[in-house]
C-alpha cells in the first residue's frame, strides 16, 4: 500500500507533466525520487542542494514570475529552519507556495530531536491567518489535497506523516462526524492521523467524534454547530495549537476544553513512533485516560 | 519588446533625495547606492512605469533595503511614483517606509529590509523566467558588503554559479562596512563559484555602465562597486 510520501511524489510528478505552471524546489530530500521528472522538466525540477533558506527564496522568486512552486523537505528543515524565508520571501512578497513536509512530529523518533518538528503548525499560526494547513490522515487524502493546492496561488502547508488511519476521508475539509453521541454529548475533534487512536479511545463513550484533515482554516461554523459544553481536541502536533481558535469560536458559549497533542518537552528518547505516541499520551489508552478524566470531572 | 532610451536623471536626483528627510539613520547607505541606481535606471534596465508588469521587463531587486532614499528618488525621477510621495517618508499614510514594500510601491520588485533575502529571490526569479521561456529579461540584485555576512547569500552564490545562471547580475556596493571585512576580497567569493566579476569605482558612471552590462554566457555576473568607507 502506498504511503503519503509516495502519494506526494506520484502526484507532483503528474502535476509537473500536466501543468507548465508547476515547479518543484528540493533541498536534496526526495531528490532521487524526482530524477525522471527532472529529466523531463529540467527547468521546473530544481534541487538547490542542502540549502533550505535558498529553497524558500527560490520558491518566492518562482512565484513572483507566475509559477506555482512546491517546496519539500523534512518539516524541521522546511519550516523551522527557513521560518524567516517563509515569512518574508513568501508572505511579505504577497506570493504563495505549496510547502510539503515529511517527518511530522515524532515520525523521526529514532533520529531524535534534530529531525522532529512538533511546533510546525504553531509556527504557521504565528504568521497570521493566510496559510491553509492540511494534515492528511490517510495516503489517499494526499493527492486531492495537493491537486487542490496546485490550482491556486494561495499559501498551503501539507503536513505528511507515516502515521495513518484505516480509512480515507478526502472530503473532510470541514468537521466530518464519524460517530455521533446522544443529545448534548461531548465533542471530540480528531485531526489527521489522530483519528484512529481517538476512535479506539472513545469506543463505548457517549461522545461525538468529528474528523478533519484541514486544521487551518479551522471549520469554526462546524465546531459551533457540533459543540456542546465539553470539547476535546486531539492534534498530532503541539498540544493546544488550536486552543485559541476553539476558544475564540466558542467565546460566547459556556464550554470546557481539553487540548491533547504532542507535549512541549523534548523527551530525549529514541524508540519508534508508537513509543512516542504512548509517552505523549496519544495512543488509544492514553487518550482514553485523559478524555475519561476530563469528562468524569464534571461537577466533581 | 519595449526598450527604454537612455535618460539622465542627474539634474533631478539631488532635489528629490533632499525631499526624503525622515531617514537620517540610514543616510550613508542611501547615498552609497545612488550612483549604481542612477546608472541602472538611466541606462541599463529595460523597465518603465508602462512596462512595470510586463513579463519581458528587466527586474531590479533591492536586497539591501536599508536607506532606500536614493531608490525612491530614482523611482520618482523615472515616473514610477509621484514626487509628492517623497515628502512623507514613513508617515502614517505614506507608501514609502524606511524599507520598501513591493505591495505599496509601484516598480518595486521585492519588499526588503531584513538582510540576505534578495539574492535567493533573484535566483528564483531568474529560474522562473527561464522556465517560462523568457530568455531576454535580466535580473539585477543589489546588496551591500556587510549584507554578505548573512549566510543565506552564500547558499545562493554557490547554487547560481553551479547552475550557470547567466541571466543574473548581482551588484555589491562595497563601502567597507562589514564588521570583519572580506579577507581576499568580495569578488573571490563569487568567482570561485563560477561567476564572472568586475570590481569598479562605484562613483564612476562609465565604469559602472561597462560593468553592469558585462558578463559572459553560462556565468552569473557580479559587479563590485567600491565607494568611500561608511566612516
């Protein structure tokens, strides 16, 4: 079965063949997988070497001439390292690009902190509200989201992961209800690959579970329609990244919010992603403990 | 393709620059660029207010966004912006700030100010033009010698040379303001990466013109314009 990275490579290769506006900028990561596309389109497949600042600067320049650049690397190099280039070479110039990352949060568990970027979505939030952030939960969601991004000129961040759900929901740009609780049931919002552990964690609980692969812009009308008093966020990046948006959306409604996600602390441990999910309380057992405690705490 | 006949803005520039009174902090850097800008806009660049959005225009990117008084004055002298805009630099309603914003100022190709961004954008612009078969426009980018301290420039210098990006001309105005200098010279950083380079008197318009119109096929080109020390 194909993974998200392969879906990205296949779709981008097709876009380069189909649309002369598409250009790809790489910083060595995934360069070999685009070798044949590069032979066909040497002027639009650009590997700048291990130079991430230049990768985003080049993307900005390409966009200034009317092309639609796609830039790609590990999240920590693409976003964290080149943050000021994203801010100035794209946003401040008034141009967009499609930034496609791999290595989400603790996918690179064995590589350690240097290859991890749980704060990437929060960094886009710091740039204002212009960025669309896509966090697919299944490889089959990648192609439609990437094709949609390629047709616009807007800034889009596509955050790919090795973690995945069993089912794809390509239409879940807004909150899509996958399990509906009884009247006034608590709302649990799962983003991207957090869906399956969330469904497992809430099995047998009277909650409504809604899924989205698009945390920015967050579907706040959907949130208002579905939310009752208790809201739980389950995000695959820094815990609390969407708390401010939820609080703003529900500012005039009495509510309680539990925001789950990756912890702030560098654990300085290796292991595999499942270990990190457990250590951050994001496996089904950990989620169930946190959600049960939160919901059970009503009225003491 | 539209071409621009050589003009001479010498008579108007001093008066226009004097109208920009709010930028004393960056005054030395403003005056450091005036000769290069004048030669570029008077004699080299094929771009006018009428062709400011033409895909075939030459691009000029001011990377060193500090002290843009001379830049604004040259844009006014060539009709890109009204002279009156010069009287309210960085005012509450002004479109002209201490660092230029491309979304506010006609004719400005990039917003700049944070150092080390223009050369990467220029490389991307040159690549984007080439990918669309636009082989006539040149891309000029102006930097300062101290700006070269930023490592991002060196990513762009190496890559532009390695890929023979011959539609690119970088101009480094050298007023010896880099804190640790450039042992071995500025040009060597570029030429070792495959650029051609001319180092000229940055106040000599004929020398600047010759250098700015120089270069060889399959090599990006550098002009080092040496001027008096910032002092």
